[in-house]
C-alpha cells in the first residue's frame, strides 16, 4: 500500500474502471445530447461531484465498517434526520440566545453526540439481546423515524444561520467544505480499518466470528463501537449538509440506507462481511453520484434514472459472480 | 522417583447446562513435559472440559489450578495469559487476513493509540513460521493457503506465548504424513521445554505413538488415567465405552452378485483423472487416500453434483448420464455425504422430515405429504438402526453425532438404492457408534447392496471393505483385493510411492 | 398452583410470547377504548390490513426459503397502475389477466436472478425496487391512473361484501388458508423449509434449490398482484407510488410473526398473527388519539422484544452470552 | 418509451442549436418530484413542450425526486453549466434558500414556481410564479360555507381537514387560508380534526378511515387537493357514510368526475399547464428585462357541481 498509483487501484478494484467508463460515456454522450456549452469533465463540475457525494459518502464510510464487521445498519437515514433536527433546534433554542455564533459548535456537538448515542443504542441492543443487526436496525429505522416526527410533528425544522452557510459553502484549495469532510473521514476510516487493532479485529470478526470469539476478541464492544461510529458519521453528514441548507423535513434521509448500501456493495464489500475496501467504497459513492449527474446531463428523466441504477446494481452482482466462477466442473451447490 | 509438580490441575470440575450435567466432578493433572491424551466418546464431555480450560466456560464447582495456584479465567485471553493455549479442531481462521494477523489474532502487538505494530508482528510471526519449517511467510493471506497449511497456521498460534500447557484438539484431521511429522516434532520440542501437552484424538495409532498418559471421560465423569505403555487399544476402548468392543472382521460369507456400478476412464476437471473401477452387488469397496486425493469428488460426480469432463458411468451394464442428484436418486444411487451437519442434515428440522426428504415428492396422499406413511418409515428405521431419539418430532440438531449419522444413513436406505456411497461414515463419531455403523454397512452388503465406503481412516477401510481402491492426487494408484492388502502397501499406494498397479 | 422457574418462563415466552403480547394488547386497548372491539372496528382493521397481509403471505414463503424481498412495494405499485390502465382499454377480465401475467413475469425474473443465478436476494430486490419503480413511471408516464366507469364490477374485490364480510378479508382468508396448507402440508412446502434450513443439505437430498426459490418468488409476486388488485379495486384509481415503503411494513409483520431471516422457520398462521397485531396496534393507537408516528416507535419496541424473546427461548438465556 | 422520447427531444433541441445558431437563452428548471402525482407530471410535459415551442429557448429539465440534497445539487449543476435563468419548484421552501443565494451571487436570476420559498429567500429571487394558495384556501372555505348554508346546517356542521405534505409551502398556505376564512364566513362550523395526507390519495384514504372510526358525525371534508379529497371520498363510500360534503383544491380529473357523479361538491380550478407556461413566461420576461410583479399569480377560480359545465375536464 506504499505506492498508491492509478494502476494498482484499477487492479485492486474494478469500481474505478467503471467510473472511468462512466466519465467517458457521459462526456461523449453529453457532447451530443447536452445543452450545456461546458464539457462534462470540466474541473468545476468534478469538484461539485465530490461535494455532492459527501452526504451519502460520509455515511457510506460508516456502513463499510459495519458491513465489513458482518452487520448492516438500516437506520442511518433516520439517524441523519434526527441529528439534523437536533442541530437546527439547538441553534434556535432560546437557551443559547446570548451566545451569538458560538451556538454553532454547541449545536454541532449536540447533533454529533445524539447521532453517536443512537448508534450506541443499536449496538447495545444487538450485542446484549443477540438479535440480528438487520432486525435491530429495521426496527430502529421505524423507531428513530417516529422520534423525528415527535420533535415537530410533521412540520419542518428550520434555522438559517448565514455564518454557517458561508462556512459550508466555502472553498479551501478549490475543494468545498463538504468535500474536505468527506476526504478527511475517508482517510480516517481507512487508517482505522487498516492500521489499528480495532479495524483489524473488525475484519476478523466479519470474516470468522467464531474464530474471533475463540481468540478472545470481544465481539460485542467492537460491534458497539462500529455502530457508534456509523451513528456519529450519519450525524456528521447531517451536520455538514444542514449547515448549508438550514431546514429539515421529517421525511429527509428516507431511502438513504438503500443508496448507501448500494454504494458500498458497488465498492465491492461483501454482504457476508470480512472483506471490503474503504477506498473502493469511496469509488462506489462517486460512481452513483456520477451516474445521477451524468444521466441528468444527457437529459434522462426520473424513470430512466431509477431503471438504470437498479439494473446496474444487479448487473454488478452478476458480473462479480461470473468473474469468480471457477469452471464447469465446480460442485453444484 | 519424585513426581514433578503438575503445571495444571483440575479438581472436581462440575459444569451443568440446562437439563444436562456435562461435567460431573472431573479431576485431571498435567505434568510438565508430558503428552497427556484425553479420550472419550463424543458427548463424554471432552469439549466442555477443554472450554473450561480455555476460559470459554466457567465451572460451576471445582477449581482450575495452574502451577499450584487456583485461578479463575474469564475468557480465552486470560487463559492464554496464564500460559494455556488451545489449538482448535475446526479451522478457526479469518481467511481474508494475513497469516501474521491470524497467528496473533486477539493480541496484535501495538504501539500506542491502538495502532498495530506491523514490524514487530511480521518479525515475530516469521520467527515462529521458521520453527515450523513451512513454505509461506507472515504476509501471505490465509485464503491463499492449502487446508493443511492453514492447519499449520493454527498450530503456529500455540507458539506465540510462553505456553505452560498446549491443548491440541484433533490436530491431524487434515494433515499429510509429512506435516504430521512436523507437528509431532513441534510437540516433542514443547515437551523438551517442559510444556504440558493435552492431546485429544480419536486416532489410536497417534495416541499410542506420542502420548505418555491417557485420561478417559465417560458421560461427563472421569474414568481414570493410565500410563500409555501400560495399556492397549482394547483397554482404552473398554474404559471409554464401559464394555468390550468386537473389532474383528467377519469374512464375507455371502456370494457377490453382478456388477452393479462400473466407472470407465472418468475425469472431472482437476479433481480426478481417468478413474476406472467396478462395484458388484453385495460388495463393499473402500476408497482410501489423503484428503484432496479426489475420492469425495468421484462420489459427487456419481451423484450428479459435479459435471464429468470425460469417461462414462454404467449402472447394471447400461451407460447412464447423471446431471443432478435427482437423476442419481431416480437411478438408485444414494450418497451419505462427508459433512454430516453441512450436507447431510437440516439441523432445524425434525427427525422424520429429515429422513424422508429425498422422497417427499413420492409419499403423498393426493397433493399432501402422507405423514402417516412418513412416520411408518421413521419407525421402521429407528428400530432397525437403533436410533436413539425421544421421538420423530425431535430436531436432529439435538441428537448426538452417532444418531445424526444414523438418520442420514436411514434417509438413504429408505430410498432402497442399488448403490450406496458412504463418505467418511464415522467422522467425529465415538467408538461405540463407529462399530455399529461398520456392522451395519457389512449387513447391507450381505443383503445384496453395492456399497462404496470412502474413508481417511485406515483401520476403517481395512475393516469394512471387500476391496480397496487407493488414490493419490486424483488418480487410482492401485486396487487391492481383500487378501492382499497390508498397512504398508496401502500407505505406499496413497502416498504416490508405488506406481500404477 | 402454577409455578414456573425462570428458565421455563423464558422458554414459554419464547414459544408463545407473540401470542401472549397480542392478547395483552387487545385487552389493554379494549379497556381503554370500548369502540376498539366493536365488530365494525374489528372488520375495518382486518380489511385495511388485508393488503399488507396478502403480501406478507408471499413474503413468508420467500423468507422461509432463506431470502428477502424488498421489491414488493414497488411491484405492487406496478400491478395497481397496470390493471387500472388496462381496465378501460381491454376490459376488466383481460386487464386482470394481463396484470397477473406481467407481475408474475417480474416475480419470475427475480426468482431467476436469485434462484438460478444465485445472486444475493437483498441486493437483487433492492435493485428491483428501484428498477420496477422506473418501469412503472415509464409505463404510466408518471400520471395517476383512474378507471372512468366508477360503477364497474371491478370494484367487487376492494369494496363489496359477501355475507357481510368485506371481500378483501375473504381474499386474505382464502389465500392464507391455501398458502398455509401449501407451506405446511405439501411436498413443495417441505422442500422450502429444507432449502431455507440448509440449502446444501437440500441439494444433497436431490431437491432443486433453484426451482424451489424460483417458485417462492413466483408465489410472492402472485400475492403482490392480488394485493395490487384489491388496492386498485378499492380506490379505482391510484398514484404511481401507492406501494412505496410497504415492503418494510410487510417485513416487520413477517418478522413479528416469528419467521427467521436466516430461513427455515416461520409459518403462515404466525404471519397472520403478526399482520393483525400490527393492524390492531395502529388502529388502537389512533383510537387513543395518538399520532400515527407513535406507532413507529411502538412497532420498533415490539419487533425487538418479539425477536429477542424468540431467540432467548431457544438459547434458554435472556441475555446474549456474547462477550 | 419515455427515455427515447426525451433523448429524441434532446437530440432535436441539440440539432436545433447546431442548425439555427445558439438560442437566445438557456433556462434550467429543477422540479420537486415528477411522477409522484399527475399534476407534477402534466406540469413536466407542459413545460417541456412550451420550451420546445419557443425557438429562442433551450430548456434543461431536471427533477429532484423529492430529495432536498439532490435539488441543491441540481441548482449547483445549473449554475456550473452557466444557464441564463433557473426555475425552481422547491422540495423544501426553507432548505433551498442558500442554493438560491448562490445562483443570485453567480448573477443568475431565479424564478420560484408553484410553491413559494420561505421569506428569508425573497431577497435572492426575481419572482414567484404560481397559484395564490392562501386565496385558494379562502375560496375553499367559502365554497364549503355556502353549501352548508344552503343545506341549513351552518350552525352545527363539523368539518375534518386533510392537509398536504407538512412543510410544503402550498400545504401551509392553503391550510392557513382555509382555517382563517372559515370562521369569518361560518363562525359556528367547527374543524374537529386535522391530519396530513401528504398529497397522497392512499394516505388520505387511511386518514379518513381513521376519522370515520373516531367521529360519528362528519358533515364536511376539506382536502388540500382533489387527489386527497377523492381518497377521503373512497373511504366514506366504503364505510357507507353518505351526505358528507367534500371540498378540495387543484381540481383533478378524478375530482371532476366525482363532481359530475354528484359525490363531490367543489374544488379550485388550477391547471398545471397554465402553471408551467406562466413559470416559463415569467423567466423569459425577467431575462428580457420586462417588469414582472414579484408575486406573479395566475387565476384559480372556484368550481362546484353548479358551475362545472363552464370548465373542461382537467387532463390530469
């Protein structure tokens, strides 16, 4: 991993080839079909691509850990919405009125804390009751969404703070604030999963849980930490996004889990756990955003976007299987 | 002669699970530098005892004493810290990770803030691998290793700490002879360093080759310990099952019938090549060879689970084409597979349903399954095979290994096959049930069934077979008639020493 | 006197916990609000549960076979839109036939992908969720579909009653009885349990795993088509998104009924209990004047408790032994 | 197939660009959620057609699919592509304000269509084009009150109210208009319950089913649009409750038919085609430097069983 060059990346994960293919396709198709004078692969457009990948991307990093660990989290969309509400409610709260813009770090902290806490609830239930994470988070997907509605009924929660909006819209070294968050999170999670004991143990647990238990790895706490991490990241994603937009509908974040899982699977992470790469997950996220952007660029409508994304997901799964098939004489089970 | 202080003592260990008294006052002591065999039938409490020793279970009563100090161990890491190391029977590795990460699983060296110290990790692992004389290094991914090499990784784990006691649970199940020798060298090294070794195995020849003392458990109770040199197989068996075991083979006293199954020049991919043999009705043909020699793959091809690449299969003189297990079943071929829990049974299903699974389409009343007829089948085979279960409603997952295996055999016998293929019929089954199953196979043959027995245990093939087909690396090296087989020439045939006969 | 040890209590709860919880719920609601157990209300709850219920029957087959189906909501929108559109064009009979054929075709496609190509069912049906939604929008051009003749006999399936019992309830009951018998009494049903319990062992017993899974999806899509028929007939018009999100409600009902997502366990009768329980909770909370979203939180708690008790009963311990 | 036609459209427009030289203006639109109901779909089609009919206009037509994040991304994309004007149908009137500010800063005029953004964003937009939803709510209240008076139950009538999607400006404004006007014209009529139906017929049907269980006397139903109104009507019919007065808004074809059948009393006539054309025209006017009223409403009259013959059946 010392010399990360493009070639190694391509070999390691076909997702980058897919992205390349998308870029070429949309550039060529765009030059015939698009109304825009600017090319699809314009630098500004690519920078925007990264920025727009951030809300899904930041959470996807958490989902990658969870899935590598052998679990799944269906509740992230609802966690995202709750964190957003906490952020905006805190900023409008009369309690912090005298603080001026100093309310911002408090609001951020509160949102991140709540996100982490919700993750911890999922982790704790899965750990202590032994109920499968799929079911635990399917339940909390409903439950957390219920909590979202309890804040403000079915009304949106809003608070526009222009200092915050300016911060969120800023560009540093050409990259948007959201992009920086995405990149830093990616780097941090990459480091966590590849260089630390926690990360390596998470791989081991996903790979062979029995073996990990026998080796004395405490499966429960690792699982709990991972759920707290994804809760934190879902909240971070909300913090970054809603700092800029300033208003959350109670339905926001719905179906995010589906997009996120799609991105992680496109990135090559196995649903059975134990294998998966953080960099390829970033690739999966970018591939989906690129697909959406590209289809919009060439004038495809909603129905087409849905059809194409659904089909590509199945196609990738199919190709992955075809590539890994060993031959006609394999055992047929 | 003064007795050295035991490195490990167990005193009156009691462990109960809901409804079961798994360990009932077990005492045991392991001396430094001795190899101590622990034996017992399946369900005798060996695994529970080992889990107590490994810190996975905590005893309800009694004490674990390490170096004359009573200890309480809450988890495998604490056990390891006390110098008790456990080598598991079933491969317990994370395949996607490197060899080094597996060897130090659960205790990766760190350098602050939870960061892994890769340099130290690789260095230490390579040092251990060098001792084991293996041909791979610390950075290799486990998934790229052969099964035998994976077992060596498992063994390497024992050498990561200053072990006082190392427990081996059936370590040789998938090792070649050469690898076994390395393992035994490792064990004698440990011995030389005054480490106590607990060795669990069903394989008598190994027990008598390397152990100093033998302790026996039966039904969760300690039956006593004897010096290995003071006893023999018969003696140990008697301690284990509480009675004498009749191991002598009765010559087949029935006439062999026509050729039931013939295989001509059969090949399938890289698994096996140009295999030919015949099985007559009334005959038991044993297939013997190392793991990976292609025996199981032949069975799978005959049963339609694998495509052949060339050659032909003849049943009662007619060429047949078996594309799926369904085809095989319809033509009267049955397969009792190698992996009882993975391939033979649906553990969450009851005994009756498991037994009638292959013929569930045929025992019907109108569109429904005829449950009465099913129960009749179950009753018949429960009686004839002496299956011990509270009733047909019992989930097979709750039965002992031997009874589970009998359910699988019953399942295929009830199909009234012409050819019965049995793959590793007694793997993981205790001695008592083993001999019952051997008798059963002989009896079936005497009733005119053509039987193929695949086994990795030499005594077993020699005991049950009329003829033995020896395989090495996907090819048949020699076919032995009943009279001409000896341990020596059989070992030669399966290790590639003797050329094609 | 009845005396239970802690272990026995856990085991009992594991086996009958759902039923016990159901009974307790009904009692509490009945005491709190007399209207709750009125015949009118009970019929109305079952009637509005019928659509979820019919789909849950099919999903039970899929789940017992060891797979998932997240595409049913999207597929139901498709069925509803297609039958409404075709009603005016080719008449009700042909429209129903065409709609069932098309929906079964989608089921067959999923069955082929999961059964024969052995692709992961979670991802396949997730992809189909999106793809079928796209298909529906393409078909309808995004427009609402309405039947112009509001007096068409087509309204029979959703709006009429036979002997005082609303037709959706009759359809639900009949289908539940039929599918219940298929799952528990026929060779095919037995094979589904085998395939879901241990697919490899089923293959080694000569059972075609591919075929079994394929037919489970076919049955699931048949149920979805039936639900779409009831839906279309009930409102004689629909938006493209009518089934959106129902997959989760259905899955919740099936899990509540005790089917294991690992496969091999679950029955139609228990699924029916799960469906009714969700329906009555929803209704009871509404009658007590609570907002619909309170029901989300209650469902969350109940699902976790139900599954927890189930596995606690099996392992004989309340808490997971996991370190 | 839709994909083909839109490709064809795009090709046609593109070739137009090539043959006839650059068109005078490029206008981008990001819509709320096409395909979720007929109104939005019809709007989408009408807008595309209107843009195609005008040789001076190139239109980039996008759809946010109801997702705020996607809509913000689309506004950014449109800014980046350098369009001349942006029309936005907000998914959330509050959340798009910063994105609109960005467009303003990039020198691109923004026209809000159909449903307004929050007041915080008024500084950054050139105009709002759409129906006057407060007035619509008021008119619905008047329709209902008049009917109650003619039935002689204006002193006792009980009404339930099914609103559109919460947080959606159209829904808030209509509800506000209705709830304010009703007590003015019929002070004794009481609104006994209010629940959202999310612009969704099925959801509204469920809400109404619950109302019917809960309340034995319901005289009138006001729904935020006809789609929901018909859902409520279906629930009442299924429960066999006759004599309820249904009043909606945004007259849909189903509502019109139900009115013709005598089951549904009245609504507000609002055409998505007018809506789309008005938005496009407003954008063109802004670009041409014409004076445009900041709140550019198009007329949405009352329609009831009595006067419905004056109106053609809506196409959606």
